[in-house]
C-alpha cells in the first residue's frame, strides 16, 4: 500500500468516525465506547476489548441540539448534544469521561437525558496538577473508571491486558511523533490536513490496525529524501477539543505558509506523551496524565510551575518557525483565559503571531485569508529587513 | 410591544434588609483599609471559605462578591475595560473578567508608580481600590472557570502569590444509591473535600506563622449554622400567600450569609425573620398585589437587582423563590457540627446550586416550585455563566412536563450589562402571564 492509500484510509475514518465505529462493531461484534476529550485514557477501554473512540465534532449544522444547549457554547459541546439528540450515537455502548470543562458538563447532562439506553460514566479528574496529592487522586480516578468499565462489561480488565494496550498505544504515539520530526526536516512534507487525518484517525480507529498502517507510512517517509519547503514556517496553536476545519488549514498553507509544528489536540498534544510501561498500569496512566501537562501545557489544567507560553516559544525555536497562528474555538473559556499570557509573551519576545477565532458554523474564509496573507507578508518583510 | 403596566406599583421590599447595605459598606471599608492595618489578604472565589480565613485574622476578598458589588454600584465598566485591554474576551465569565480587571489595574498602577510615568487611579475608582492578595485560595464547585480564573489571577501577579487549590468534584449521581446528600459518591466526595480543607488549614498556618485557631472557627460555624436556620425559616414563611418576601430580598441577603463578617449575622437574620413573621401576621406581601407567583432560575443579574424587583412588582408578580437563593449559601445547616465543623463545611460547599447533575438538581427545583406554589418560572440565561445556564433547557422542560408550569427565558448576565435585553424580557414575561391567565380561565 502506498502512502496516499494509507492517508486515504486515515482520512476516511477521520471524516466519518461513527461510520467507522459501526463497521468495526459489525465486523467484531464488540462494544464501542466513546469518550470526551481530552484526558480519558483510551488504553483502559482498549484493554477491556472494546473500541475506544474520542467523539468528534460533526461538520453538520446544529439542528435539534439548539433546544438543549445555548448558542453561546463552543461548537464541540453543541455538536455533541446535537449528535446525541439526532440519534447518531446509537452505535455507542457507553460514554466515559473525566474532564470537567463547565461546558462539557452541560453537554454531558443533556446527552445523558437523550441517551437513555447508553451508560454515561464520569469520574472527575483532578485538574490542579502540582498538588502533592495529584498523582494519588489521579490513580483513584483511573481506578474508579476502570471499575465502572468492569461493571459495564461484566468482566475484569486484567493488568496484563492493560500493559499490552499501553505498549500498543505508546507505539502508535511514537510513530506519529516520528512523522512530526520528519515533517520538520522535510522528509515527511505532509500537509496540515493530512497530519490532522493521521492524528484524528488514531483517536477513532482500532489501534492495532492504525499502528500497522502507520508503520508502513513512517517507513515510506524514512526512505524518502528531504524536500525543500518553500514558504513561511508556522506553528499552529490552540484548538483543544475539536479539530480545526481542514479548509482553514489548507487556506493557511495556500497563503504561502508551511506548518512545521503544532500543539493542537488533534495534533502533537494528543501524542506528545507515553505511558510508563512497567509497574502498576493505573499508576502509569496517572503519571502519563501528569507528564503530558508538563510536556505540552494545557490551559484546561492549572499548574503554576509550567507555562504554556514558554513552551510555545521553545517549540517555535526548535521548529525554526517564523511565527505562530493561534486557532481559538469560539467560546472556549480555558483558551480565552490563557490567551493574554501567550500574547504578552510573544510580544515581549518579538515573535509574530495571529489570532483566528473559529466557529462551528461556516466562517468567512475570504476575510480570514486576507488576514493570513497579510500576516505572512509581514513576517516575510520583517525577515527581509533583518 | 409591551402591555401597559401601572408605574405606581412598587416592590414592597423588606425594611430589615437595608441593614445589609450598611454591613456590606462596612465590610468593604474594612477590606480597603486592610493593607494599612497590616493584615494578610486572601483572594478566593467560589465556596464560602471565609470563616476559615476570618478565624485566622486574614482579610478575605471573594472575587464574585467584589464584581457583584461593582456591578450593583454601576462601577464595573473600568475593571472590564482593563481586562479587555489585556486581551480577556467578552465571552469570558464576567465575574472573572471584572475581577481580573481589578488585578490588572492593580498591577498596572503599581508598575506605573514604580516608573513614575503615570498617574494613580482616581479616588472614586473602586476597581483600583481592591488591595492585592498575599495568598490565593481556589475552591470552586462545578465550574471549571473558577480554578482557571484563580490561576490567571496568580499569573497576573507574576506567580509571586502563594496559591492553594481545593478540588471539588461534581456529583454525577449515576450509581444506584445516588441521591441528594446520600450514596457512596456523596460520602466519598465529602471525605475527599474534607481532607483537602485540612490541608488548606496547613497552608493558612504557613502564611500566618501561627497555629490555627480552631476554637474561633467552631464558634463562627455555630453562628453561621444558627443564621442559616433563621434564614431558611424566614424563606419557608414565603410559602404563605401573599409571600412576605421575594427572591430579590433574599438576593440582598446573600452577602450577610455568604461573605460578610460572621459577627452580626445571627442578629441580621433574627431581624429579617421577625419582619417576615410580622408581615405574615398582617397579610402583607412583597408586591402590592400578588397575582402571579414565580420561580427564578439562574444567577442574579447584579446590575439589575432593583430594576427587576420593581419590574415584576409592576406586573403583580411575586418572585417567591429561586435556584440561586434557595439552593445555596450554607443551605444545609444540619450538616454543620460546630464542634467538628470541617466535614459539614465541605458538604455545604458541594451542594452549591450547580454541583449536582441534572436529575438530582431538577428534582430539587421541582420540589421548590411545588412547595412555593408557583404559577410560572422565569429563567435568566446569563450569557457568561455557563454553570447556571447548563441545565436550563432541561429545567424548563421538566417544569412544563411535570408541573405544567409556564416558563419564560430572558437574556442577561451576572455583571456585564450589555448582554441584558430589556425588551425581550418584557415581551416574554408578558406572554407568560397571558398564558397563565388563559389557563386560569379554562380552570
């Protein structure tokens, strides 16, 4: 199979996640468990023999969901409620989550009312990340989620199975990180939408199937010669729960930019950190939960001893990026809180950045294009003047 | 179009709640003097941890209370502008945005003063008068915004202020034994929060350098328990027709129970209860003519407390109860054991009016609607307070289907007046009253 065929499979799963889940369920006869972003460990549900999939924002306009959640909520939560109300989640045997963004809680409440036949399991993860008890409480939370899963499925989730799942998920993450590394050097000149399909499909597909395809894709690019990449090198930041629309990513690239790195959830954030493979697996998952916030700080957590803005500046230096575009999902409160910190840090360092607020509903791409073109031009002139 | 309403009908507000105004003024004067008096200052949001602080002689500043005070005095705009100038967007919680604006102003003034290039704040600018914190404690139930707000406050002050986080999990209530104040989840969560509160006390001891005065806390919690009992007794008397006090009277009485100095709180609610009892005996209501009894769902619109009280009075509508006032603020005094108060305090923090998932929450609200014999429900969809708006469609649906209540939703906000749409409120509540009238004719 060549790289384009593999990317085509990834794109198909990314574009129709619930369709993939239905086909998988028909083929295997096993349960499908959806989870909300961003910190539920899919390893738990995988070890229980189910298909864990991170529920995705649908590109469809909000319809009946308007009657359950106000329009001043982020597109992800409104889309979740809308999909539930339309019956799109019938394929799911359960939904599990531990994150407690206030808008997500509202969505979960509304979804539970809609999906009377689907168990919705919640155990709140501690979001204060540097307390002496954060590791212990995280272990309690993951143990509670595991117990709920065992109760749901009527079977234990053995440590050995959990270790196997952790190793498989780690391998998947390692391979995607290799693609990220090769993208920086030009060996894997994937466009941003293609990279999104790689990561997003990893959130959806059977992990063994996805990993086998990734092995081939990585091998293909490892053999390739680096290609020159003309254009302004940019880092994409933000967009937590939902994937940025591919047309926005393409528009940015069409304006003369190449994306050399990101910290998007449907990007590097998702695969940044591995779970320890030895020792108690629940303790390992808790360690992973803590480590990923020091690895790629997230404004949905609070941690006084790490700085997202400093991380971004370091990432940009390492990627040799010329600037950063911030993609902010409209009404995303954690991002709105943190953005001034990022803005001030970038201004202080003299690193160009552009904020784009994205919406679930259609956006005026032409207007955005003008802004991005201007941004790219400013960077180009600044570089020429230096 | 609005129906014609007579403007001579005024809300018959409780006279005793005027004392609250003086108590509030005295309290904020104390806060503004605190630095000069050498007191440690703690900023906190969410749960009423103030007795822990007051007992330790620490001056406490509740972020929401400061934002609400600014909005009630129509002085919130400068703080909100300062926040927006730094990049905080308008869709953020306006409580947080206003309070962060105070922090930004405070830092800007300090830095400008350091360089000598700017003038200090105007004397009457209350947003700039808020003294900076010596410590921050975050203890926010349900709403993720609370913890992030505190974290950002810490960052505005350059992360130089010690911060302590108490994590208060949401009560999801999915287990078979789940219910209000019962079940394994409730018990385990209560103990989890209790443990953190003991750690919070150690944090306080580190700040003061003194052993924690537990005896003072016990005495205070005895007073708070008594005050809460008096408050609930007075509220209960509003099941009478006409109801002697309104939701807006209870809004005015939030500060005394929630964040004012404990000394005097029992006396305040004794006075309120006495007036309420006298009104019941005299058949005196909180509105001149009580034609409609309403339940208010949603947080308060602090720019509009008096405005809304008068508006509903003109419609002969008595707003007799509300989720904000009747399901929060030391709402379960029986859980507080003054001799050993921490667990009961933790549990009261866990029953803020949002921290139970909708099945439990809606049962409680329907219970209040029945108890207070309401004809309809007015729902304040506060633009930037998703914690309150989250379940509102489910609440409206339950009110309609279970109790046959008319509901009416209006748009506003906690402290950002620009989101309030008066004409929408008029049209919608008038439609609700017409529907109630039509139904009565049929009966």
